[in-house]
């Protein structure tokens, strides 16, 4: 199993905090060619997870480790 450096987690949390409130397109790789796409903003960042409030009103919860593993990608939403 791959070691996850604590410094990397803190850097990821800092980057997520910097993206709060910015309209984003979030692509989540769920495995076996299942990719889900969400449009919304990062609402909250907690020690282990962060939440994305979608345009449709639903809230998705994701882990910081998935960002480090590149299972979650962020793109700035074009106006």
C-alpha cells in the first residue's frame, strides 16, 4: 500500500480551501469506467472530507485521499 505523506494531505486541504466558492466542474472516477460529473462549488472542508454543493441542490461528500490518488479532478467552470 502506498504511504500518504501528511504534508501532502495538508497541502491538499489548503488547495481545497483556496477553491471554496469558485464554480467548478468535478469529475469523479468511481472505477470500471464509471465517471460521474458534478457542477457546483466546494462548500466546506473538514479534516478528512470535503463537500461539494451541486447546482441541482444535492451535496456530495468526498475524501481528501481521493484527490491525492487523482480519482477526483477539478476544472474551472466556463461562463
